[in-house]
C-alpha cells in the first residue's frame, strides 16, 4: 500500500537531534521515572527493587484493569470495557481508520490536523473531503461547510480537539452540532483528543464520547501526562461495532502493549490529579511567555491557543516555511515545525510546553533571525 510521506514525523526524525532549542516538542515537560514515582507518593528505591521481579511476559492482552479503568475515568460515563489499549495515539488512529474505512467510503477530515486523518484513508482508496479551519473562524469547524461535505456515503468525520497545531478548542455546543450532522447519515465521529485533559480554568473538557453514541475518542499518555516514552494510547467508544472491528484488527498489529508501560501508565492514571496540577502550571506560565513574545515582536501574529501545547504562529518574511525552518536549525539551533507540514504556509508550529527557560531563549533566537532577514 502506497502512502504519503508523513511530513511532521519525517521533519522531526530528520532535525530533532540537531536542536539546541527544541520548540518542536509537543509534550508537556517529560517526567523521569523517578519524578513519576515521587508524584505518586511511592518509595522510589523500593518500587524499583520490586519492579526488577516483574516477569516480562505478555501483558494483559486487553490492558490491565488498572489501566482500562484509569482511562475510563478520564470520561464521564465509560467503563473499562469501552477502552482498547494501543501503541500510542498514533496506533489508535491507525487502528480506527483501517478498521472502519473502506475504499468505497468517503470521509471528512478537518485541516490542519494530524496527517494520519487524511493520508491513511487516501492510501486505503477512500475519498477524503477536507474541511478547512480558518483563523477568521477561530480555527473552528464551519458547520454549514461541514453539512455540504457530508452525504449518505460518508462513513466518518474526523476532528482534532484540541487542535494540533493551532491550539483551538471545539466547545460542547459545536460538538453537538457535528454529532447531529453525523447522526443523520449514520457516520462515526473520530476525535483525536491527545491534547485533551487540562483546561485553562480547570474545568472538565468534554469528549466526543460524552456526546455522541458513535463517537470515538483517541488519547495517549504522551502529551498531557508527559510520558511519551511509555508508548501507551487508547481508543475509547461506546459503539460496540467499532469496538469489535478494532479488536479484530488489533490481533494483527498489536496483540498487547508492554507490561512495564502498562504498569507505569496505570500508576500515572491513578495519580492524574497530581500530574495535571504540575502540568497546568507549566502550560499557564509558558502560554504567558509565548503570548508576551508575540505581542512584543514585530512581524509575527497568531490566534492565541486556548488548549493543548502548540500554537500556529505566522511570520511576515517572504520565505517558505520549510526554508525558514531549515535555516533556523542550521543558523540558530532552533527547531520549529514548518507550517507547510500541516498544509499551512507562511507559519510555523511552536511547541511551548517544555522548559520555560529554553522557550524564552528559543523565541529570542527567532527574533534575531527575523531582524537579520528583513
């Protein structure tokens, strides 16, 4: 099966190791194992001593009860039986689309979004209809345009909430409208919710599975839990047909997730409030740093992100984003992600949720570059 080059992942693979100032990183400041254990109130030395006796056989095939119930607790009304563990959210998206989409279907994908949502169905042979998100609409779906793209052969609508790369957030009211559009044609709504969980005001962030009976949520331990190294993700849905289809495919490409990954992820889920408290402070501080820089820097502008860990920042140089980002990494040691990797030219994606000092230094390097190239 031929598939398009995954632009974001190829970019990171090619340039991330060269970065002095990595503002391409999208995870909230990653935890060490020791930091996780300390947050969880564990005796670090004793926990690691006990861990050495864990037998490295296949883990729970369908995920440990601790993991699946922990994930279910991130939603309003789910049980462990509604959760399918996967190898990261990337494995979850791949599994859902390959399990439910056929070459005779059409589907609607927002743009910009994570490239899996349009490149995988295209590779399958399905018709992909793009719903463009625009800054004048706060990078939120235009519901009238969505209605025009959906017909009786539409199998799925995919959204990315919070959105990567813009940091926009689709409210419950808009999600209800999207669900009603999907309901009229019997379509699934796949919501990539990998950045969901930490809101600006500390309130619960609604999921598509809270709203729509054929809603499918994808999440992971990577972004808001700061544990990308565990490679643990999940599919969450109440739809029995979708669960069955995904489990049928899962036997071919997953079998089970790692035993230690499951153990540490379960510990993090049991202590999610402590992790979220830590990470909410990082997000708040770094959003303020980014916003101050944008407001004070000539030649850049953006729609301020309200959720997630990324922002799409536009610049005024007459330079394609790939050229700009290659020059930044070579001349300044600064890693952004080209907007063109999301089919959005004249902009860069900035990940702002890592180290605050590094964020400030990296943004200063970009200021230098802008001044040198005007």
